[in-house]
C-alpha cells in the first residue's frame, strides 16, 4: 500500500514539474502597430445639387420645381454624363406657415426642395457641371466629395504597407534585443479607410460666383489619403 502511495506522490510531482516547465517555456511575444498612408489624386467626384422654390399652392410649387430640375438634368446629360450617374437623393414638399397676432397659423404657400447627386468620372468636368447646374437654375450646390473609383485596391495596398511597417518594427525590436521573429501569434486589422476630400457649400460658395460671365468655378481637388492600421503580436526567440 505504501508503495502505491509513493508512486502516486511521484506522479503528482512529475505533473507539477511538467506544468512548471511548460510555464517556464511560455511563448515570448512582442506587440507592434503598423500604419500606412497613401496619398493620391482622386479620379471621381460626387456633386450634390439642389433646387428650392416656393409657390402659393403645392401643385404650382411642385410643377415649377420639376421644370427647373428637368432642365438641370438635361443640361448635365449634354456634358456626356450618363443618366445612371444622376440620382435623386432627397425630395421635400411642405407648407409654409405664417403666425398671426392671435397665435394661430395659416398656410401662406408651399416649399419644394429637390436634391440630386451627380457622379463625375472626369475630375476636369467638376467645375463645368457646377456652372451648368447654376446656369440651368440650381440655387444650391451643397457639397463636392472627391474619391476613387477603385477604392478597394488602394485600401488593400495601404493594408499591405501597414503590415510590412509592423513587421519592420518587430524585426528592429527583436534584433536589438538579440532575438529573432519566428511566428505571428495574432493580427488585428484596426481599420483601412479613405479620407475623401469634401467641400461643403460654405467652402466654395464664393467660387461658384466665378461661374458668372463665362468663367469656370475654380475647384481644385487636391490629394486624398488612404490609410490603414494593424496591430500584430509576433513570437520571438
């Protein structure tokens, strides 16, 4: 019986020793972040244009708005921009109220707002599209957003560069410590995105006035940034 107890204690001791050795041989790691920024010229722009008007009754307001919007779209299509590049994004018709002295309200008219977005694949046409819309009756150019047609390929390229950036950092850290990077334990792709350049109406309202007298509105796209971030845990020995 005593012999079995001794064997049992030895077994437990061996298990504890094995666990201790396994703990001592725990994988050594380093964690690094990798970043990448790619700057490139945009090859696409989305222009948000609207026409807003008021009339005494809803039918008249809607009809007047439709006439102007049809003219705007017709003139834009004449610039060799295809119909699928023009989309209605918002349409509102609502009454305009006037508050009387006695506190009651009466409808004095109706307001109609019709908004479209125009996608332009030729950046050089942006100024022309804006001027054409204004000349056709648009009374608001709400925003211009410059972007990329093949955005995913740029995101992928930025991600690869971010990974390489993380690997380079890990190699420098490991070699400085007299170690070598041997494996990848964990990867977290934090984000890969495009910082599209967006101009709101306040930023270029004065530029739109330049379209008067046959001078095109001076809209400059500038570079846009494609960014990627990763966090990687590397095993070293």
